[in-house]
C-alpha cells in the first residue's frame, strides 16, 4: 500500500479508528478498576460493578474534558499559526497529564463549590448514585457540545449535574442557591472581563508597535516588557492555580513571586528580542514572529494549570464513589488514590488527541481571524481574569473567559475597521474630483502615518471638505453615503458562532441538571 493510499484509508475510516481507540481506553480503565476493586479494596458483588462502571464513566468524562475544554488553551496559538495542530496536541497532552498527576493534589473536593449539602443524604450508596449520575450527565453533555462545535465550561457541566442529581435524591433544599447565583453571575462577568482585557492588550500593542513607522524598532523596545508582564501573570497564575494543591501561598506572595519572574524574564529576553527584531522586515508579519515562543510557552503553562485544576471535574466524583463503596462513608473531600489521578490525566490526553482538533479549530479559526499578537492578548486576558476572579472569590469559567477574549479581540478589530473606513470617507471627501492615483497615493501615506500625523491629515481633509460643501454643496450623493455606511458595518466576528456558543453556555447548567436527575432515577430504580 502506497503512502497516498494509506492516507486515504485513514481519512475514510477516521471516525471508526477514533471510536475504536476511545473504546479500547475505556475497556482498559474498566479492567484495571476491577483489579483495584477486588484485589486492593476487597470489594465484591454490586460494589465492584459500581466501581468499574464509575471508573469507565470517569475516564469518559476525562476524555470529553480533553476534547472540549483544552481547546481554550490551544485554539488561539493554533489559529494564529504560531504552532501546528500536531505540536499543539502533543504539548498540551504532556502538560495536561503533568498538571493532573504532579499538581492535582492529594485531596479533590467532590462537591464542587458546595453545590449540595451532602450531610442531608441518608447513606453512602445513595451518595454514590448521585455522584455517578452527575458524572455521566456531565460527560454526555460535553460529548454533545464537542460534536456541535460549542466550547462549554466543564466545571459548569459537572456543577449543574451535581445539582440536578442532588435535587433528585434529596429535594430542592439540598442545593446551595447562593453558590448557583454566583455561577450565573459569572456567565456575564467572565466573558465581558476577558473580552475587555484582551481588547485593551491588543490596542496597547497596536498603539505602541504596529501604528509606528518603524515597527521593528518599536517592537524591540516594547515586546520585552510585554513578555515580562506575561511572566508576572503566569508566575502568579501558576502559584495560585497550577501549584495551588502542592504549595499554599497568599495572594500577595504569589504576586511577589510573579514580579520576581517578570524581572528575570526581562533580563533574559530583552537583548535576544532586540537582535531578533532587527532581523525581521518592518511589517506586522515581522512583529508577529516575535510573539511565537511566548505563545508556545503560554499554551504549555495554561495546559499544566488546566490539568491541575479541571481534572477534579472527572476524578472528584469518582474519588467520592470509591470512598463510598470501599468504606461505606460519605466524603465531602475524598483522598484521591494515585491510580484515579492517573486515570484522569490519561483521559484528558486521550480525549484531546482523538477529538480535540475540532474545538481547537472552532476557537482558533471559526470565530475571528487571529495572528500572534491577537493570540497573545487572549492568553494574557485569560490569565489575568482568572487571577483577579480567584482573589475576589468569583467562580469563573476559563472557557467563558477565553472565548470572551476571542470575542473582544474580534470586536475591537471591527471597531478599528469601522473607524478606518470613516477616515477613508473623510479622505475621499477632501479629494473629491481629483485624480484617482493622487487619492490612492494620499491614502497610502495616510495608512503609513503614525497616529498624531493621521489626526493632522484628517483635520486638514475635514477643512477642505467643509470649504467645498460651502461653495459646491454636498460632496457625496445619497447612494454613495449608503455605500460607505455598508462598508462601516463589515463584520469580522462570525455572529453565527457567537450565537451558537452563547446558547450552549446558557443551557449548560440546566441541561446537565435535568439529565443528571433523569439518570439518577434510572440508576436508583435499577440498583435500588
């Protein structure tokens, strides 16, 4: 079989091969769980089967987290072209697993954010059924979201599922509604904050670098400082989130550690960046190349922190089930065995490798066009927003923050395009009746000018237009004005993608809650 034939064969049967690999992983998980249950925990009968099925569902949940949630860390870097899909998946798979195993912590809270009061649940078996139903409901919802190309919050998925199963088991009074209210508030705050910060970073980059005549010289001065800010943000983020289960530090200590990393980063990179900038052409493409390695590092660090934190969404309920069937106790915080953490880590990596490409493309390419500078702004926005929200005690979703940051970058581009189109209208009005080549030459000088010079040129054109209108009447006919307004409304962010994603966000918690409640009644009927 030739190379082309093999490629065609793999492409033709890709879905079958992916499904086969996923089922093989889940089968291996089930077999290993049976060994752990019988030989280590000494379980027998229905308890063994509950543990085996729960482990399989936990692995299934971890795979769906890898397929859906990890795209937030990789999408901007892949969409900008800073890194290929293959390398992105490899880097993320390694760092997700490292984060889960090394920094996932010995203790995983099984009741995410105090969603339900487990003390009101009568016995350990009932509690295990609640956790199993929540785990399966969250996994099924993530699978559906991935299939339709909607990046949703895995944390909100499991929160809604725990809430729904808890209500089915013990009634509405079991739910901590204040916590649910904070989560609903975060749906609005997270994307808006991420979008605002990303837009602000991108605008600073444009004003300080790409709006300058000598872009590479400006980049040589500014990019080291941007990398230093990035080192501060990621240093603080890793102390608070990535290593939070291993080293408990205060917010001020984390800020100080991040500041130390920022100083070190500036010392290390400012001369190499200056030399590299001198080798680039004086263009946006040249400036973009200076952001490649910062983006690769950001994808790796975000993946590590994600693995350390969000693996709990898969293995937390599984740890609670294991504790319940092994000791007959209800644990609000369950000591998580290493084998459970490894299961979660492998599930994240397998899911990413098999099914992650779809959502990576959605985040990186289907919402708005990204380059390295825009992707850098998104990574910074996601990191800073999570840091601030963590300090304020607000349960934000990294998915919502990152997608909001992508929206923010896209809408800023639309705003800038509209403003530039209006500027061009002023230029055309000031040159009405003049030779086309002369107008184009002026537009080229205008585009290359720095901000202050643009303002001076626009003021001059407005004076010329006003004088002409006083002597000759309106410069543009009605049909010409309508054409300019249509140009103003050019959309850079795909509205269909925005609506699909926001709709999925809104229904995640209620959808998983209803699904988990239904599954709980089925499980209790079968096992009860």
